[in-house]
C-alpha cells in the first residue's frame, strides 16, 4: 500500500494542477518526466548502542543491525524548468527488511543466540532532489547528478518469532519500532531516449539516502504479575543510521505544458 509522506504532497499537486510557465518567467514549453520502475536496495549495517531508559533490569547492550537487501518499486516526477536543470520528487517502496546478521550483542542476553534474524521492519523513502544534466537536451543519452532531502517512513517493526519465544521463556514479551526521520540523498543516473522525437526513455540510476532514527525496544511482563509484585518494564533506545543504496531501472515518459 502506498504510504504518503510530507514530500509527496507537492507531487500530487503537480500531477493535478496545470503549471503556468509564464507565472515563473520561464519560456514555454515546460518539460515533465514521469518514471516508474523497480529497484534493488542494499542497506548498510550499523552498530546501535541501546540505553536503558527505566530500571536497568538488563544491562545496556549494543546491536550490530545489518538489514537484508530487498527488491521494490518506485516512481518519480521531474520538472525541467530550464535546460540542464531538473527538480525531482520520488517515492520508493519495498519489502520488509530482516536483520539477518545481528550479532551476539543483539541476543537480548541469551547466551545460546549467535547469528540469526532478530527484527524486521520496512522503510518507505521519499526524496526531493535538484538534478543537473551536463549535455545539450538534443542528445539521446542524458547523464545527470543530483542531491536533496529525504524522508524515511519506517513501518511497524517486530521481533522475530524466535526472539519472542526466547522472551516468553523468561515470562517476558517485547515491542520493537523505529521513528520516521528526515535526511539527505544524492544520486547519479542516465536517461536513454528511444529517439530524438520520441517521448519514451529508459532510466538507470544509483540513489543513496541517509537518515538517523530512534530505534526502540521495550521489554515487559508477558502476564501481569500479582498486585503485590512490581511489574518488569524496560525501555531501550538508540540512534540508528539507515543509509541504503538503491539501484533503479525504470521506463519514463516525457510531456510538456
């Protein structure tokens, strides 16, 4: 399901509202490009130092969070107000990440845990970028570079079934989630036009997006204790750097207003 972010509001407005070039003092026509395609995402790993926010039932611990790679789809809309420059809004959506190489520090204190999936989460990325095209617009091959801001909306995270079972053995249950975050992005890519008069093109690009978010883990009693027993409640948090590379392949269409 498509999840809207603050960066996608201008995209919806641009798609639904005619653009008057004269209002910006620009010459007609104004070019737009819509691209839709797929991507392969490869996130980097990050060591997170969790801090105990409550009673220190467990010592604070570290986690080497190494999310697995994923495939997904993306779309973008680009406005080229002048030659050599473009303004792009993009949205990328994919499957769940699993932390497939979490080390022993992310074992919640259980000695028999080494390497396995511990958590899963998804991340929907929206970007707004300024792009530069060095070649004349009549060229059939159009390389470009760009950079801008990103907004990452982390979906609902969860602990793996095995981790939940380990906690249940101790009479505990856990919740895991991440907060949404702003960051930055940059990219390099190339459009291959089907012909000088054709509106269709093929695009390849490598996109990097970086954000820092709050990764949170809560531990609590699986079953409420008797009234005279103090419940166990632990809350851990740590800064997590999410910085995937995305390699995109898409088909695009150019049109003018």
